[in-house]
């Protein structure tokens, strides 16, 4: 139920309504991880092959992401990092951002993530470097 602010006369959402969207996002992410955890991507036929890998033989930055998620769900952090380290960083980053979002929503404050140009270029450069290194002869350790 919503309340009315006595000072402004505006309708203010309750904590439950402010937490509905973060809860829905969490439910979707948990469902996706549960599915990947139950259906092993290491067994052929369950998931499509990366089109870039199929056509060129090169690993994209996302190659190994499903195997990484599968290992992460099963608590095998070493394998998850080996299959796709940036994906593991993204899982943990999502957990932090989601937690901050929930805390701010519960307090009635807006959640803001500022993706500045510098941050986006830095992220792109890191992913490009990861992709190049994993496809070089000495980057075999980064192959999924």
C-alpha cells in the first residue's frame, strides 16, 4: 500500500513496491543460473556453439561463459575462473550492484550506476585485451 507524504501531498511507494523490480531481476538471474547448473554445458547438444568459434576458430570474450556459470553454481571457483574469468568478475559485480540497489530501494533512495565514457572504454579495452591474449599461442591457459 502506498502512503501520502504529509508535506508534499505526493504518493510514496512502500518498501515492498520499491523492492519488486530488484526481486524480479534476482528471480530471473537465479532461474538462469539454476538452469545452467542443472544442464551441463560441457555435454554437447544442450547449447548452441559460439558462431565466432565455429566459423573462425577464435574464442570471443563470452566463450566459456556457460561453462563458467555451471562451475560457479557448483562451487568450483578455479574451473569457473579458468573457463571465463571476466564472467566470474561480472557475476560478482552483479551481486554487488544488486545488493546496493536493494539497500537503496529499501531506504527509498534512487539507485544510480554511472557508466561514464572512460569506464566503458576501459571495460571494452580490458575485454579486447582478454580476447586477444586468449587467442594467442601463449594464451592457452585462458581457453575454455
